[in-house]
């Protein structure tokens, strides 16, 4: 979700008012939120992949076997 320019300016002004150690905490929190979102995306992907593997009767394959199948597919396409 995009933040309006007005809100970005307000946030920046508020951060500029903070002492450096608190500004660093804000940055750390932003990094935490980004990592949390990335992790959520991977969890959703893993669930999708697991469900697909079960539906296609591939759930018996190991991660290494799956990685080799994907690698082979990418090399041949």
C-alpha cells in the first residue's frame, strides 16, 4: 500500500525530531516489518507448493529432488 506524500513528510519530520538511538529503533522496526512481510510471502508460497505436491502425488519427493527438477526445468526452457 502506497503512503501519501503528505504522510511520508509527516513521518520523516517526526523521525527527524527523535534522538539518533530512537531513530535507529524506527529503522529497525521498519526492517522488521519488511522481513515479516517477506516471511509471510514465503510461508504462503510453501503452503501452495505443498498443496500442489500433494494434489499431484509428488509429496513423497525430497526438497533436493524438487530442487533438481526445478533446476532441470529452468535449464531446458
